[in-house]
């Protein structure tokens, strides 16, 4: 059990982590900081946190577990704020969707305490943001990707073991991979799909008949565009932080789209069916949480 969780960022992800940790009996006290006083007041009222911190540094003071749950663009400033307050036994984690940039920020800010940081990416979330949507079940059954470095393996073994145990205790399936591999993979399966959903909705919006089109939309449209309701600031930061991998996946998508367009333009029914069958087979044999595709 942890004595104190220092929560830096009391929104959906951080709030859900605190609630899950409390329910599992893994923490005695949660001290939380968010730039918005409204957010921390609501978190206190909901029982997400037990005490409001006046700063990230204040949240870190006396904590043996710290979770950074802020937009990725604010991560480095958060590390800088907590660096002087880290005890030698403190475990620091984040929940960001990109990892190479977060690791670089941690290395720059934490210095000789860098090995205490175990980068984490829980594959969970909602289309809505804010602590009012925090849910103790948010992480149950989800995958959590940890991206330890060589330094973590050498001198941060205790923190890495703790991080793995914490997420497993919350009902998560934990995987380890490099930050580079993580960012490439999630550009393909998460970041690009969001980029396409945003672009698709903007394409509809730019047309004069958009209201008529939307009135006719059904379940397929709903399912395809669900993620376009994502938080603009969060996704802005993700696209910028992982731009090289996102753009590489975008080019790959363009090639696939152009292949279908050429087949349609040529009226080549066999080619159209083959391309659809290829996609349909892959999707039919995929399942959530890491099933392999033959």
C-alpha cells in the first residue's frame, strides 16, 4: 500500500486512477493538484482526492507515488515542478499517449532521479473529459503499456516492479515495450484513426448540404466518427508530439486509399472486391487487447 498519491492533473484519467487505487485499498491518502480550482474542488467533493494541493510541487511533497495526468505538452513543466520534492523511494508515472517526448522531458527535468520514472500508457478513455466523468472501472481489463529505459532496468527495478504490480492490481494487462516502438504502433492504431475522424467530419462540415447529410446518418456513421468527439487540446498535443510517426502512417493510408480510388475509377470490380475482402478479413479476425492476426 502507498501512503500518499500525489495526483498532478485531476481530470478523467487521473481521477479514475485515484478512484481505482482507493477502491483497491492501495493508497491511504490522495493529494491532488490541477490549475483549475474548480476541478480540484469538484475532485474533493467527489472523493477523488482527500486534500487539495496548491501546486504540483505541493502534491509531490510526502508522496511515495506520483501520477502525472496532464496533456503531453504540459508534462515537462510538471516534471520540473516535482523534481526537488521526490523522495528516493517514490514511484513516478504518467498516462500520456506518446512516450519518446515524455521520456526526453523526464530526463531533462528529473536528472539523477530519472530512473524513478516509469512511463505508462493505459489504453483506456472516454470521449468526454473532466473529473466529473472519472470512473473507478475505467482501467479494468485494459492494456497498459510501460516503456522502461535501460536506466530503469538498471537502477529503477523497484519502481518498475511497483508500476507493474499497481496496474495489475487494478485489473490491467501490462506489456513492456520501447518508447520508439510504442509511438510507431500507436500512430497506426490510435493517432491516425483520430486524425482521419477529425478530417472526415471537417469534410462533411465544409459542404452546403451538411445538415441534410447528417440527418440521414445512421449507426455506421456513428461508429466511424465516435472518436471525432475527442478533446481538441489533447489531440493537438498528441499529433505534434508524434508528428513524424503520424505523418508516416498518413502516407501509408493515402496509398491504400489511392489504390481503392484507382479501382473504382477503372470500374474494376474484381480489384475493388479483393481490396475490401483484404480489409474485411483483417477486421473480422481482430479482437480487443492483443489478439494476433494470421
